[in-house]
């Protein structure tokens, strides 16, 4: 698998991380939320704060590239319209 770009707690602290263990979207949302110091519930919320939006964007990218999910399915998982994914 190709490496994913993961942003740590500080958006300036960028590092590469290889996805090896996570098999579903929920696990990745939890990991992304933890790395930004927030909760999975806030990542899935409608908040536009950077601390919530960045892990959300990472999870959406992960879902499209690694899990090969359809946009409609991702939209349902994030409680959004498919046009915003």
C-alpha cells in the first residue's frame, strides 16, 4: 500500500505513515481524531474548525484511496451530501 500523509497534532508537523493495520473507516477516524486531540464525534460533526476538519479530510481521503469506497457511501458515513465529499 502507498503511504498516507498524516498530520499530527500540529498541522505543521507532517509525517508519512504507512497504513498496515486498519481495515475500516471507523478505526481510521478514531486514529485521526486522536492525533489532532479531538474525538471521533467532533470529526463527524458539522464543525468547520481546523482541529475537526483536518482529520475529517484525512479520513475521507483514506476512504477513497485505500478503502475504495464510493462517494455516496462516504457521504452517508459522514452525514453529508455526496457533492461535498
